[in-house]
């Protein structure tokens, strides 16, 4: 079965600063090797998402005084040759000050089944900026099919990207869609936005972005060697849920 855990993986301010500094070091380095490695899975494929149990999201949005949610880029590594991209989420107040713990993402599930075709969307409700599936599919395809990840994909006109700022509604809507939580998770898909910047260049700009999506595992019964059904495993990811990504990059945000 999909691994589940209740106790949140929380990191200290010291650890957050260390892992955030590692991210900045890698995306400003002249050497692209470590940047490529950051987004490799255990199967040596390109990482497509990170994930959070819905219970962790419930704790996050329950923070008293929350005004918005910050997602910050980190690099976790045991050594120089095995860096791993991760996200830390935290609640911020109206002044942009952190008022919650840092919730650390879990890595991509090994050997995830391909995403089936995307379907019609539900009503996003108030406070949630829903993104059309066709647009999201393009962002995700840009990321998946990019022959090489380059440092200029992780910068904007203000400098290297540190993360994104989301409205509370983007996360709250996922909670409404996932009651009871069970094995459901919030997946943060990785994508590349394609647009033309103010530089007047005739070449499209590609910039790293995040897409929020509710994940509901579809379980299938596996047949044991003796012909009996003895276990369940994830069959495919549910893709009929809305996507959300009208976030603000940092910098220039908080």
C-alpha cells in the first residue's frame, strides 16, 4: 500500500536555513550536474511531484492567524552526489511572518502509474483560483519533456526563485474535496510555465512553477502466488480533481 504517516515531518529553523541555502547554491552554480540530480527519483527518472498527507495540510491551514501559505524550495542531501529537491510549507500572517512549523514534503512514490486523461472540473468555490486542465497539461509536459534543466528556468526578473506564495483557499478547497482524509494526499506537481517576458526576446521563457492537486489512490487487489488476493496497491492516480496554481513567486513576494 501507499506509505502513510500521521506525525508531521517538521524541520527546525536551522535545518530550513541550511537546506534553503543549498538550493540557492545549486541554482547559481556554473555546474548543471547537481541541478539535474536534484530532480532525479530513486529510479533515475525525472521527479514529477512531491506530496503531503492531507492531515498535514489540515494542521497547516488550522494555524491561528494564517493569511497565506508559503512554499519554499529546499535541497536535501546526504552527500554532494545525491541532492534531492523538496518543499517546505508554512503559514504566514498578513505581514509575511512565519507563524507555523515548517512541514516537509515526502518524495515521489516509486513507479507511479501514468496519469490518465484529465476530466471536467468541479466548481472551484470561493477563494480558490482554479487553472484549466489544458493549460496545466502544457506546463507539466514542458517539465517532463525538457531535455535539460537549466538554471535560467529557476529565476525571474528579481533573481533566483526561492519558492511561491499561495492563497489559503487553494489548500482549503483540497480539504473540502478530501473528506475524510484517509490515504488522500496533496500532490504538488512540477511544471514549466511558457510565456514571453518583457525582454522583447522572440524566444519563449520557461520558468519553474508548482501546481496543487488532490491525489486519491485507486486500489487494486494483487493476486498472491497461490491465487488468493492478499494485498492492495496503488493502481493509478485520480486526475478528475481540480488543479490550483495562481501563486506569486518569491522574490518579489514574502
